[in-house]
C-alpha cells in the first residue's frame, strides 16, 4: 500500500473527531468530510427509560443524546452494540454496559438474546429513523421492544460540500447506509472504500462502490481493511456505528 494514501472520513463531525485525531497522530493524511449531521429530538415523556429492564444502545451518538436529554436509566441494565458505544456511555455518565461486540443490529440482537433472559422490556434509545434490526431480532427472541427517538440524522447541506474532493490515492471510510446515500447523490466518483459492516457494504455495492468490509465496527479494523499499518493502541476504542 502506498505511503501517499489519504483517508476520507465521512461521518458526522462529532463522530469524525476522535478518529481524525488518532489517524493524524499516527501520521496519516486525513480529509474530514462529514456528510451527515445530528439534530436533537425531544424524548417522548410517555417512555420513561427507568421503567424498562434493558436499555440497548446502537451508537455513541445515542449515548450522547441520552445524556444530553438528561434522561436516567434508573435500575435498567445497559447494553451496547460495541466497545465504542460502551465507552461513550461511560464518558457521558450514563453507566457501564454489556458490550455485545456486534458489527450490526442483527448480530447485536443475536448476542443479546444469548446473554439476557426473555421475556423482558427493552428500550432502544437513538435515531428517529433506524433499520429494522435489532428490533426485529429482539422481538423474535421474545423481548418486548420500544424505540425512543432522541435525534435525527440529516444530510449535510449540498452547497457546503466540495465539487471534486477525491484523488486516486484516497480510501473513503463509509460507516452507514445513510452516508452512502448522501455520497452517491452528490458525487459520481466511486473511490476505493472500506465499509464498517455488511449493511453498509450492501448499500455501497448498490451505489456502485466495490467496498472492502471491516471485520469489526472500529477504526482499527477499518485501517486494517484498507491495507494500512496497524494504529498505536488507543486509550479508548471508538465504535463507528
């Protein structure tokens, strides 16, 4: 792999920031190109997290939004998609969580069902619009599931994006189907890319990319899948979901 490889980060600014710092500290050239942004949503007062048995978080942003809304888990137990989401819950002061080590919602539902006992009431705090998993898998396993929207993910303003930001040396890191959708709507180019999981990889292929797929939803796996040298050990592992 050429030393001139540039990594393009496409997540929201809040999510790009820790990856940007780690990559630059490791000597990589990085283009910060956020294609999405978060907009808070007022939580439904009828859904009190403290009345549920489990709160299952699928992204670091869900953890941050939960804390920003000044919600409390009460005695509810916490579970997280992966290590980055679990770390975000601790950093936000929400609490320690069961780390499901999953790459996507389907894996999360499968792991959770093996660790937690049904029936139980599960709340999914997070995005206003989300994929069918993990809810479908959790319900099939006998859990009663409700969703608590705390933020919306919106596309970055198109007039604020550069017309031709890519070079032949780039590796674009794609971390959600929403990012893929925005990218495909703005640019005709399909540079080399790494998808953070199978769901994102499927969306990327549908949009004309030929993605490599990270083995785990974290920066280390993204870098490895791009064929780059391993990063130094971080103080906190960031999840890309």
